[in-house]
């Protein structure tokens, strides 16, 4: 599969009558495409996929979910947002390699991080070599697997919420005020809930809802430990809403999980969005979307339009300024 083929699968939904809109932009200026099904009044659910480059099969899973729920009478009393592919630049690097990039500085930057290997199929980060699901401002930099220099995975960024894709997701979430969020990842057939800083009452609520997801999918429900800076963590810590990470696909399958596994994954997950909405409605009195502006969340949004050319210029000045000793002890760079 090429990146264009992946993107076409999302765009195809428009021809089927679904309205597509932008949840934001990537570092290279790609649109982060989203859609909505159901009603705009009442509790909302937000489901996002593809924040890790090589996990792009989750974007296709969300395409199938949205297709199934379009004009579906069972979506009532609220609505569901789908953000198909939060990390489009990373997905393109994973699927197409780096030849599509015109900027030699960027290419060399990515190639060094990939140990000179031109096979980027295991790539997880965005084009800045930041692992987006560690970059959110929620106990940032305290995860067990975190690394602190640019790398194809696990690099938390130079500061929290530094990445355009992360800011896009944050701003979209603040605008749409979901009562519950689900992040689709691969792999392991497991559901993560909760976060260290969460209060006991909310942990009990999230466990209760999570058990219903577990029963529906057959995936075990596990409390999150030693993981920080993820979108789920941010939703729980800053917004105090229930948020889950679904790791789909058999643990024994290699990354990236091939599209031949999509039917099995879809079958196990196809009713998750409706159950999520039902739970959001059922628990609405126990879900209080905290106004994060009251908590001084760092959401500085850069207003300048970014594209590959401006990115190339920026990365050049950034790399010229980069302190080499900061990263010299880290073998990933
Ligand atoms: Zn992931």
C-alpha cells in the first residue's frame, strides 16, 4: 500500500456522503482529516487513529467504522468524531520511504536516525522524529521508555506539546468537548485505561466503562502503568474525562500489521463506537469536561502556515543550533 492509496480510502468517504473536515495540520502541511456521525447535540465521543506512523491500519479501521455508522439510525442522543490519521507525515514516511521529500536536510536527518537504513516500515514518529504519543503535556518525559533525543520512536520532543499534530489534536478536542475518547493503536489485543494522577472516583468510573469494552471485544482491560505523555493520559489528566487506548491486532503479528488483518480487527471493534456513545450518555452526569483554560494548559498555537519548504528552512536552523553534547550519549541518535 502507498500513502496515496491510504489517503484515498479516507477521501472516498466523501463520495459516499460523509462530510470530511480538517482536525488540523501536520508539520509538512497535510490535512488531518476527520468526520462526524450522529447528532451535534448531546454527548460526543472522539475516536482517533494513526498517531504512530506504522500503525496506519487503525486509520482504515476508523474508515470502516465511519462508513458503517453513516446514516445509521442507532447513532442517536449524541455524536461521534473520527480523526482517521493523526500522523499523516509519519504514515507517508512509513509507507513510501523518504524519497517523496524534496528537502535533503530532512532526508539526511531521518536517515541518520534510521541508522542509514532506507527501509522506514518500522517508523513510529512524525517528520520531526518526535513520538507524538509521548509529546502531550501529561507527566511529560516521565515514561519508562522515553528517550530524549530525536529517534524513530519514543522521543518525547524538546518540550511538551511541541508538535503541530499534538496541538491540532488538543485544539480539536477543546473545541468539540468529547465526553469520552478512544485512541486506536497496534498491537497486542488489549485495552488500557486510567492514569497515575487520576482520582479514585474517576478510576472506578473508567474501569466500569472499560469493562464493557472488554466484554464486547474480548480484549483484557489493563490499568496504565509507566506510560506518560499520551493523548489518553492528557484527556484524563487535563479534561478529567474517561479515555482509552485500544491496542488492536495479535501480538505475534509483525509491524506494520497488514490490511489482510483488517476484517478480523474490524469485526471485533465495529460496535465499539456505538457502545462508547451509549456509555458517554449513560455516564454523562459523572463526566465533567473540565475547562482546561482554568488549569493553564500550555496550548500555544503557531499560526504560521507550514509546508515542506518552510519546514526545510526551519529544520536547517534548528539543526545548526542543536547542541551535540545533549544527544551524544544517546545511541539512538
Ligand atoms: Zn501506538
